[in-house]
């Protein structure tokens, strides 16, 4: 099965929290401290994760006493495949397919492999499946995804 790294998990938690908060209080800002405390997450990792989400253009921030983070993109517009690629880089299910993290599209059995085409097909199908899942579906957020109107 696909295993998400901790930063990716925290990113999903933060995006969901920001979106749900905005749905009930449009224009409200969310801090990393708020997310960490609400879900019992380590503050340092949560803060770094939210900074990463900002660098990736998924959220934006405002400084100051009333500052914090808001969604920059609607969760309706972000597929799980895109989010995973942004957070973890291009990956594949097996080492012999292009895009495998840490590999060069090969393995030690490649010269005699009889299932490489099948694995490449499986990888494409999985990517297609993940592309059809929107973050709003996973997060259970209302339509509109909680994007702040400027």
C-alpha cells in the first residue's frame, strides 16, 4: 500500500483544519500553534509543514497579531496525486518504472524482467486513480474549499 510520510499527513491535517475553519468563519486566519494544539501534533513539525504548504502555493500567510494562514487554492482543485507529488516528489509503486523516488527507473532484475510493462501500467492506473480524488473529498470540506476571498 502507499505510505505517506509524516509531513504529508500533517499537511493534510492542516489543509483540512484551515478549510473547515474558513467554512464557519470566512476570513479567519489559522496559526500553526492552533493546528498543533487542536490535533496534538508537535508544534515544530507542524510549523515547518505549514511553511512548506505556503512555499508550494497551497496556503498564504499574513504576519502580525491577527496573522496566520488561509487557503490559497480550493481543496476542490487539488487532486491527491498532485498533493503527493508536491509534498513527496514524483513517485511510483515499483523501482522499475520512471519516476521512482531514489531510483533511475531500473532494478537489478531489469534485463530479465517479464512484468515491467505490467508494472508501468499499474503505476499509470494508480496515478489516474489518485488524480480523481480531490482533497476536499478526503477532508470532508464543503464546496469552495475554504479559499479566502481577497
